[in-house]
DNA sequence: CGATAGTTTGATATCCTTCAAAACCTGTGG
DNA sequence: CCACAGGTTTTGAAGGATATCAAACTATCG
């Protein structure tokens, strides 16, 4: 399976070969963007739905004082803006954390998919609910955990999400995010992120260098973070 | 208009009198719960959809160490658990902040509504997206603003949301939330919440006593909070 | 009127920020 | 192959926002 969206949705529903082909057909209009670019800006009303095929992006808001809060990481298989069917304008922006390959899906094509492919529609709704649950968990993370547990939690989550779409190699995965960006994600300064990372490294829990993350002791990291993956709803069984 | 859900959805779509009647019909099985009760517990799979008709509730998670994070306030017109159509189990709990009147809507009735009432279905999807946008804004709040701005922001938001459903009296509204609960909401201790509230009161910005909140200077509060209501998507105009 | 939950106060500790500079990469052009 | 530029990571010292702990005070309600 090549299409990362199909890969992701398959962890929730069984997609027919026909559904998979359909998803592939949606991804004909693709384009590569450079790292640091902006896919969608707050206030805009995009004309197409963007699907990340390769690379990382993030949802973020800029505040009047120049600070930035990153509110979600988008990885291959993630849709950027299904909101456009309903809402008048984006209430946040989407930026690229790495070079990325992005498919632009027309509103009409997307609409047709939702109407004609109930399995896909259902899985997309599931995906929306998981996004929301993830936001809630991030809120818990920011509100209740110190920087040490907070970073550990983020890394546990991203490892699982990357694994879900088949992009881990053992305990390693690509994490194309600077310490500055990690800070903007966790409500910390990059200085403090740096010091906490050093501690995590010194304790032999992980390695992170040149955008490559390896978790050496996932069990311990989960323990530190109080990580419970239930909010990702990866479990299909009833 | 009595039904608070109809009231809320009307700020997004024009509901026909028939739609409104339909919503009223959904609210036949109602019950009053005492403050402090738990509507739904994490891990459960509710059999019905709960709709808050009167009173306040909150989404929250309890952590192993006993701390609690409140992730959303639910006010009249809010649905507690549309998730049940898709997800296997609740990933958080819902508790009552005040005495509350709650309608229990059967899954089947809800399903029928979604299928037969496109205007309502569309409005409910809008409502879900607004909930998600609100979570993102809360994340910004926790990550980037200090306790002073954070509380100001929360109060600006709740005033607008209460206004939307017609439950404000001028600049006043019911806020049946203890300082402890405010702390669990904003990732602060109740002690610190207390001190910040005192400052806000001393500056003549608000009064809060016995669950009654009055905002004396909304413009100034918005300024302090950096409050931009765009994320609530209250504006219907294109 | 006493019990209980909620609010307020003070003193001290800690996590994290701020500021500023140095060290380290990585890619580029000479 | 070296030198240089720009972004990123690392380090140190000092300050500030918020937590912690413990006790007193205040409402509310049966």
C-alpha cells in the first residue's frame, strides 16, 4: 500500500481494493513544497483540500506579540482542511516543517468521495474525532505535565502515529522539527527544550540528531509521560 | 425559542419551524442531575447521546497522580458524546459543574435526525468543527499566555458562548465554577487563580461571586487576553 | 449553630524564562 | 579544500511566574 491516507484509514476500516484505488485517483494533482512554506494562512478560504503525502506540516497560530503556538503536527496521510466544506475561513495557518509532497483535491471530488464511498466517509469521520481527541490530550499535556514528561509524551505519540502509517524503522523515525519548534509546540522556550532533551539523552532514553529520533526505552518513556494511547483509538476490536 | 440546541444551531443555519419542532421532539426523555455527578466515565461506551438543556458540565481527564485537567466547558445546547457513533470507548469523562437538566437521545433517533434533516446535520457538523477550533484556542491559551491573560481569555469566550444561546444579562452570566475548577481548566493552582482573580477585580475589570460573573470592561479584557473570536465562527456572512 | 466546601493569606521553593554569548553544523562559493 | 554565512544547538547567570504547604477566614446550608 503506497497511499498514506489509505494506510491510515485502514487502521480503522477495511477498505476495499476499489476504495483504495479511489483514494489513489484523488492524488493526481501533487506538488512538492519547500520546508518553511505556508500551505494555508489564517483567514483564507482554501479552494481545495490538501493531503500530505510525504513530509511534515503543522497547524499553528501567530499571536500579536509575535509568539507562535503549534497545535498539531501533520504527517503523511493527514488532511489539512476538511473544514472548508463548512466554515467560512481558516482560524489557523498550516506551515511545512520539512520539504513536503502535497496532493490538492478539489472540493467537488472530495464531496463525491464522501457521498459515494461510505467506508471512506466513515473513516474520515473517525479521523476527525481522533484529531479532536489528540487536541484534548495535548491540552492535558500542557496543563498537567512538566517539561520532562511533556516532551516524553509527545515523542511516544509521534512514534505511534508514525508507526501507524508504516514510517518507523524499529524505534526510530524522522522528526524534522527544531528545538525552537518543539518549544512552540509545548509552550516552552527552546532553551528549556534543549536542557530537557539533554537530560533525556543522558538518561539513555532517546537519541535525537539531524531530524532522526530513536526511542531507546519506550516503556520508560511511557511511564515518565503517563502515556495512555487510548485517545488515538487505534484499537479496532469492539 | 426554548430549545437551547435549536438556539445554538440557529446561529449557523436557518432552521425551519419543522426542524425546530423535530429538535424539541428529541428532548422528551429528560432528567435532572445533581452538581458534581458524572454523566459519562472514561472507558465507557454510552448507549445514548446526552444533550445539556440546562446547567454546566465539563469534559475532563484524571491522571494517575490524581490531578485533573478540564478540557472543555459544556453549556446548554451542547451535545456530550456524538463520538459514540464511531468510537469504541470514551477517552475522557464528563462531569456536572452544576445541577443540570439533561436529555438522553437514543442512538437510533439521533441517526434518523442526521439522515432526514440535512440542515440539522450540517449544523451539527459545524458545531463539531467549532468544538475542535475551541480546543485549539485553549491550547494557544495554555501555551502562550500567562495566568492573567489566560483567565481573561476564558471569560471573554464564555461570555460570548453564553450570549450565543441567550443566557447573558448584559455583561453578566452564570459561571458555576469554583476556583479549584478554574485552576484545573487553565493548568494553574487554585491559589494562583485566586490571586489573579483578585487582581482582575481590583482593576475593576470584573466581579465574580457566588457563581455570578460580570464583565465590567469587555474591551479591556479582550485586549489583555488578545482575544479574537474568529475561532468561534459565529459570523454567518460569507 | 456547627459542619463543610470554598476563598484568602503568607512564606518559601522550583520550574522555567530571559538575555547574551559561544559552539556547532551544513551548505555554498571561491 | 577552505572560508564563510546562517541557522541551530549549547552554556551560564540571574530573574520571574507559578507551585507548594499550611493555616485562617468566609460563606452556605441543614
